C-alpha cells in the first residue's frame, strides 16, 4: 500500500467516524487498534448454525441445554436473555448472505398488511407485484423476473398452487397467517430449485412448531390443570394466543386472524384461522366504461374474500423434533378489467396442503444435523363467468385448473472441519417432486382447443451441495452446485398454424400428439463476503444457472385470458441458461444503515411469449389485415437477453427529539432488460426513487414516505403500451406496548393507522397485463390492531 493511499485511507476513516460522533483523533486511534468486525446475520442461511425458535418470538424464553431436549432436568434452567429486538421501523439489513436478502419482519407485516405477497412486497427495492387483481392475485416480480423464475415457499415447501400458470391465479399463502417474509437471491436459491433464477420468496410461520412456546400464560390461568414440567426447558405447559385484525376504507375491507400455540411434555401444537372480505375498491377516476356498469368511484368487479385454517403439531425429543400440519386455503375473488366486468368473471379457488418437517442432531462426529421437508398439495380453481354478456342464465364454469403436487427435501449438514486454510462447513441435500396439471374447459370438450393445455406431468429429482469456507472471522466464501433431472410428459397438437379458423376447417390444428421430454439442468455458484471496518460488509457472487422449460411453456395451445393472449407452446424449447454477477455493500448497525447492490445477468435461450401481431379468439387466429380479435397470439420462443440494474436503500438516525429518534430514509431501484437485437423485454418495472422521514421510540413509530415511479417507455415493440409515472404518498403511525394481563387480558398490543395513496393519484402498474383498464386503489386508510394473550 502506497504512503499516499495510506494517508487517504486514514483521513477517510476519520471523516466516517466523525460522522458517527467520534473525534477524528479518537477515530484514528480506534481504527489502528480495532480488528475487522465479524459479519452479522439476521436471516436464516443455507448453512444453518443452530436450531432456534422463530424470530417472531419474544426476546426472553426458557432455554434448554443444547443436547438435553428429551430429558427433563432436575430443576428449571435459568431464563436466558436474548438480544433486545431492534426498535420498530428499523431497516432490516442482512450482512451474512452472499447476495441481497430482503426481510419483512412480523411487525412490519402487521403494520402494512396486504392481501397477497405481491401487495406486501410491491414497494421494496427491486421487487414489484404483478397486480393483476389487487388484494387478491398479485405475485412478486423480482428484478423484472416472474412466474417460472421466482420460487415461492412456505416453511421450506413450495406454495404449489397455479400462480405460475397465470397472473390471475392467487398465491395460496396469506400474510395474515405469516410471521416473516424473506426474499432470497443468489446462491441460496439453489437449495429450492433451478426455477428460481430471479429469487425465492420464503414465508414462515409456526404451523409446524420447532420448540415449545414461551411461558407467557401458564395453563392454570385458563382454569386448566397444571402440567408436569416440560422436557424442553423444564417449564410448565403453556398456551399463547394472538389476534390480528384490520379494517380498510378504500374497499370497506375487514380482516382477522386468531393464532394459538400450546405445548408441554415434549409436544407443541399450533392452530390458526383467518379470513378477509373486501368490496370493490375505490379509484381516483374511471378507467373505462363497461356496459351496464355506471361509474360509482370504484373499480368494477374487484371484490374479494378469503378464508383459511391450519392445525399442526410437533414432538420434540433429544436433539431434534418432528412435526406435521394440514392447511386449507379458500379464495373467491373477481377479476377487474373490461372483460371481467362485462362477464362477471370470478375465480373460486381451494387448496388443501399437508406438510411435515423435522430435524435431528445426532451425537456423531461427522454429522451436525439432518433435516427434512415434505409436502403434498391438492389444488383446484374454477374460473366462472357469463358465456354471454348480460345473460345471467349463461353463468357457469368457463375453465378449471388442478394441480396435484408432492415434494420432499432431505438435507444433511456436516460437522465443520479445519482444512488448515479455512474452516469448512458442508450441507448436502436431495430434492424430489412430482406434479400433475390439468386445465380443461367445459365449453367444447370435442374441440382440439379444450382449455389451455391437456393433462401433463412434471417429475424432478435433484441433488445439491453447499460448501462454506471461513478463512478468517471476517472473510468467508461459498461454493454451491446443483444437478437436476426433469421428466415432462404431455399432449400437444402435432402442429398449430399461425392462422386458422376451426369453425370452417376443424382439421386446421394437427391431431393430439404425446410428448415425453427430459432435461438435466446443472447450476453452480461462487460467493465471497468480506467484513470491513465500521460494520461494513462487502460481497460478490457469480452464478451459472440452467432451467428446464415448464409444462405451460411446452404444451399450451389455447386462450389465456389472464395475459390476453392465445398461447402456443413450443415442445422444442431447450434449457434456459443464466450467467450472473452481483456485488453489494451493506451496513446493518449504527445510526446509518444501508445496502447497495448492482447486478448483471446474461440469459442464453431466455424463454418468453413472443407476440406475432396476429390476434385470436377461442376458435381462430387472423392476421392484422383481416381484423382484430380479443387475444394477442403468443408463441413461446427463446432469445438471448440481458438484465442489469441496481438497488439502494438506507436509513439515517439524525437526532434525538422528545425522547425518540427522528431520521430520514430513502430507496432507489432500476432494471433494464433487452434482447440481443436491442429491443425491450416486455413488462419490466420502471425506475423508482423514494424517501421520507420517521420518528420512533420504544413504543411509537411515525413515518411519511413518497415513492416516485418514472414513466415506463421502454416497452416491447408489439402489443405493450407505455405507462405513465406516479407519486405514491404513504403515512403511518403505530403504538406498541406491554400490558398487564390481569387488567387487560392481553399481554401485548400493537395498534396503528396507515394512509395509502394519500395524493389519490391514478396509478397503473407497468408490469400488469391489465394495466390499461385497471387502476390501483385510490386514497385509503387502514386501521389495525394486534393483541397477544
């Protein structure tokens, strides 16, 4: 290092530390004497350090000795104080991951609400929601990538609905019953599958308990007999309850959930039930004029309702646990838009899901932990509407989707060993899944176009490995790989011409032909994290990821109302390859917290719907010179594409005032995506920039924030329109406090108000297929209350 560089480095150190409130001379002395800090982790890592309770639990709990879960101790162990949770509204920054991780903790979910994961995550840097049916059907889009490139899991098992088959399909994970949401990018996604190049949205809750609940309320407080000391922690049996509720003005919505946790004698159980009901939401102005539907200040055909329940339990034993749960999700929601309003289109969806998971830490020298996840799903939804607009007698099922899916993953984490140059921790796993999809249409079973696709099957078997190398306390690397074998079988017409008319030529589409396809995608990643002075953490990752085509991309041949397309699958598609690099710099502690990330991804054989310019209806496709029908013809094709962009968010505590802290926060995200010829990849989010002010103390949080989305003019050359920019102004105030259970019944309370779109602007979502005739909700206020008993 040159003398000039050393001087510059020391001067910069002093300046940064002075910003932190230290004199320059003291800063230089500390810099000379302090070693590089250790990296901090605030979210789960693929290499799991130890089994722990979910992060939503209170700061203190009765802790058990590491290897004494199944043996009742002679006396209760002491209560071990855990680190105090951060103040409300603190920006959660993850510094111990090899790529960006977005965390939405429990209290933020309770404050912001959202009927879908897409609604909840929509304004996070680098993330938008598909916004097809706000409040009912909105799937997260990460860095411009969606459906087949974004995985959605709950407690380690895929959501396994049909949201990746159509943007009008809901994701069967409700934020009302969710404790934390993480958006995982980079190498960690290889743990879940190769179809998660964009990232994985991971929702977690306590439906399968992994520890006894904390003893907030002994059983005797409810008039129940006192249990014997529990094997884990030696505490008496306990039961906790939580009520989550909210009302909203924009759609006259009501939502509520009740969650129960109980445990004793090595058994922990959980139950929850939830429901939401909302009418047509208010909009600033009328986006279109549908026949027979006069403007009343609301988005026609946008009402929604959802219900669900779950019950589960676990048995905890010496060194581990095993548990299972059964969950039911039901949703009935309407599809906003011109056609949806005219035909009263609505979706009636149901999913039954059985899941199990467990962990065992054997007393062995080579294996630290063995974990498994298993799930089985039975999903079905009916798309219901009028066959003839204005004719109630023609109301009925127009299309059905079913998905029967089974999935399992087994993982072993090996004991860390010293390889001299580094401490190496390895996790190896296998994953298998089987999926059967159908999409029949009752309108004309004899037609060669009977629904979107014929029944098909998708079977996967994969193995993966993560190697984490800790060179020093401040430097570590990860090398990960995954190999997967995919078998797909289905039926598709022998040929589908670009132009046809089945009403005059029934044989225009070739006869049904069975196809059996196999792919073996391989993926690899390499990452490095370096802890730096002042709590900084720098990372760089590189990935090579291959993805096999999905059944809808191979076998589709029919109208797809959600995307306003007539989809024609391509059974000759090959493997899609993505080569990406991401660099980041983060800081999680101190008065200035931030993360900045830049990424570049090169796709070879990017699979997308290629619009031909032809238009179609249910029985014909015509060229533009002949006329225009309601659906755009789209053929699944492959082209090379490049995605590049970046994200930034920060929070600065400026000063103390009135016993609390006030500060400023801001965010920025941009993604640019083009094909090899320079044309634009369709449906890419616009550039966004925002900021605001906050004040908080131990109990109160107040915040006001303005997010500006610029106009999106970089659109595909065919059938995609530009989108105007908008300003989204949001304000919130919340209060949380401990209560005296004897006086109030509850032991903890969180209440608040949130105002959204306070400027009442016309907001159109650039990534939504229905943006041209569906506005996002107008001005509204949400009041919420969360009580723990």
